[in-house]
């Protein structure tokens, strides 16, 4: 308990306000772990800044870590046999391309197409794949660079035809 509080008292070298919410390509590709301090369960935070810093970094790592680890595992396998992947947090889609911009009531989105030829057994009406809010990481160079996207609209009919916004 005292060790956790002591670890939480370590000062970060950067201000959490300067850290982007979305991870960078470098952060995903190099697998480097960020500066993290344990949450203080028993005891007090030094001040509001310490509380916000710890919570922000931990919450951000909760969604970045599965992406970083899944992509690292994918790069080890290198499409030899994707069945070797053990990560349940990652889905791989082939033949992905950004087709066209779409104007919606909530703003500009893009229609993305993907190859469904290997996904014949997927019941697109009931699957949790590519649901609203799903984070997508798109890359054409083995994740040396990448772009993040979020699913903004889906329909089972479009998904069955390999289309999502």
C-alpha cells in the first residue's frame, strides 16, 4: 500500500494535457510502454493535477494497450497464418480501402470497403464486429504509419457487402 502511494508520487516528465487522446503511429508501432503510475486506492492524491494525470494515463492505456499488443503480435506472425493470433481484442480485415466521403447530419464521414470473401460465416445482423464506436486502425505499410478511424454508421446489409462508414 505504501509502495503504491510512493510510485504514484513519482513525477511525470510531461504534462498529461499535452498527450493526444489518440495514439500516434510511432506509439503503436514501437511497442514502447508509456509512463504510468498506479491508481491510489487507499490514501490521498497530492492535488487535482495528480489525480487527473493518473486517471487520464490509465484510461488511455486501457484502450491503447490492446491495440499496441495486437499489432505487435500481428507483425510477429506476418500473415503466415493469422490463426496463430491469440489476441481476442483484434480483428484483421483484408482488402480495405477508403472509397468516398459521405455527408451526414453529424458531419463528414468516409465509406470504407473491405474483403468479405473469408467472412462468409459471420452473421452481420448479430455480430459485435464493426459496431458503432469501434476503433479502426488502418495501415498500408505494416503499421509503420497508420490512421485511426471510428465506426460511425453500420447496417448489416452494407457489412455483408463489405461496406462500413
